[in-house]
C-alpha cells in the first residue's frame, strides 16, 4: 500500500489499522531540502485526530498486553526482516525528505534496525526477579507489566532512527503507541508504520498522527496517554517535560546539545581533523551528537590550519552524490536563524576564518550553507553557548586540559564530549571529569548502541530514564511485587 494518496499528495494518519484522512484540511508542503521540490503534503491534524488514535490504542491495549511475550517478539523479527529488505529504499527516502547524504542515511537506517534487534530480545528484557526465603517460608517476586498507551514525538533530523528508539521497545513490552513524527519529515515515519502493519501488528497497536502543536498538546494532555517519549530542541523538551509531568505522566525528553571536542597537543592531527569534519558537518551539523565546539589545547595552530584546509575541500550538494558530505539545512527559516548566529559571532568578537555564506550565494537551489568556522571563541559568546544546529563550528583556545574541561563544565548542555590524544593519563582525567553523559576517546560521534542508554546530562535531557538499553525497558514497564507465604 502506498503511503501517499497520489491524487492529492496528502499524507494520511494511520489509526486502528487504517489510513484515514485527517479531520483538518490544513496542510504543509514537504520539500526536498536539496532541490525545493515538493514531495508531499502533510496534514496539520487536530486534537480530535489524536483522540481517535488514543482511543484505538487504548482499546488495543486491552488484548495486546496479554499477548505472550515470545509472540510479540516474533512480530519484531518479521519487522526486522522487512526493514532489512527495504534498507536501500528507506535510506533514499531519508535523503529525499531530510537532505542528508546517502551514506549517512544508510547508516541511520542500520542504527534503527539495530533498535528493533534489541527490542526483539523482549523475552529476556521483560524478565523479573525472585528471592526465596526473604523471611521464614516467605518468598518475593518481581514481575514487569506494561503501562498502557505511549505517545512518541520525534524530530526531523533522524526520521528513521528516533521513532525506532521508541515504538518497537514500547510495543514489545506490551504497550500500544501513538507516534507524532516531525511535520518536516513525515514520509519515512509513514513507511515505518506501514511495514510494521505488514509484520503482523494487530490493529490499534501502532498509530500515527501527523501534525504540529495541537497534536503534541493533545498527547501531552490526554488522560489515557501514560508516558511520553520526546526528542527535540531544548525549549520544547522542557515544555514537554513540564506539561506532561504535571499531568502525572512518565516523561523522557531528549533535548539540545553543545558537544565539545578537545584536541590535545599530542593528538594525531590528520585523524583528529577527519573526525571533527565528519562530526561537525555530517548531516549539515543537524544532530544532537555533532561536534559544535573544538577546544584547541596549547599552541596548536597546525590543527586549525589543516581543519580549514579540509573544510575548504568539502564537496557540497545533494545527498545522492556519493562524494558529498555537507548537505542542505532542513528549511530556509532555520538557515535564517543560523545566519543571525554568524552575524552575532562577528559582533561579539569571534574571528570568522571560514565563511560558509559564500557557498550559499553560489548554490541558488536548495537551502545550503557552507562549512563555517569561528576561531578564538570564548565561553561567554552566544555562539559558544547556544545550540546552533548547523554546519557552524566554534574553536576555543585552552592552555591545558583542566581549562578545556572547565569549558565543558560551564556548558548548560551535557550530551557528548570527545578527546583526541595518545596520553592515557589525559584519557582517564577526561573520562572522570568531563561533565557529559556520552564520551568519546578519539571518536568523532560517541553515540551509543541500542543496548546502552542514550545518556544525555544537564539540559540535554529531562526525566529519569533514558531511551534504549535497560533504561528503556524500565521506562516502558512498571513493576509488581508479590510476597508469598508457604506455611499457611
């Protein structure tokens, strides 16, 4: 079944096992960021659409929660097979609506598939615990149970991976799900839902409602939604956490980032530059684990020289070109915000040693911005503090590792940080003192695999239990304790 209604090119919601038109007739264009070509129209659904989806999910939960865990796992095995069979198709769809390079899109699809692999281990993940003789002739047991209807709100920058962080594990644990994908990248999410239906998921177990603010608020406020999983910008993450938590819901809200990479004097310059370039400019810098600030320790102008040289050599263009790394920004409205950050950086005294606006003027089609590098940035500057979410890199100068670690401590964000060095002592100090939840040692993007939690700190995360790993299982389940006496 095709996701798009070809007569009207308007995406539909998926509720109770059927593709249905949204109640609202308001839509937004979904353009290819590299060309401006309109790929589809996405409906701006209403609270009433949300109510229908939640009602279907709530009804499905009554039976789904009692489906044997191995049977749930077998649906995920089939889903894994279908995703793998459609790997290339899904990657190309990511390129079309998100704009990122095909190699990165292909890798994103793989990371999403790995999330399904993890969730398919539910028979082990859902196991409880027992202890006999907690007192004379008395035993105690713990069992896991699902929560009910879960709401998922996902961003544009990882339209494949982030939804698969959420609904496969939630559903495997016995919950039902209502997904609200980004209105900027809705097509891939619709394809994921269609394939999940083909894998044998019963009606109402997974639903999708396209839209914007009304859909978000509808999920946050609905009394039958028991938990919210969210990934997005810091202001929205905080809003989601506070509003949903005030309604008594469980919330995991993954937020913004300002990831620092520390380059020590003994670092392999060529390898460090390669990692920084890939991390800072892959996906046009639009990812929460991107390198956005490099701390250059000591007198290391060679690193800066090579970095600028490699940035000058980057090929910019459509993600379908195999040689391209730097792809377009998602929308022109966001590019305007980025241009204001560049202007602010100059006004606050940073040195613009690589101006990406040049390529923007040269490439008229699409929403491109070339690699941009500021040097001699200080921690007090706006570009050092804010998440810009673009191919804009700030270089900070530090006398030693202690000063570099202090820069990380001063940041309000704490998603990731990396150090480039051969010094074991420096590695250990960095590991123990860096104030972030995911650290890299000579690794450009220290994102975790699905069996570990995605462990952001500070304003990069709101909640108690992270996505993925054991945290994810604990988030999507509640525990029931049974104490039994056997001499009664």
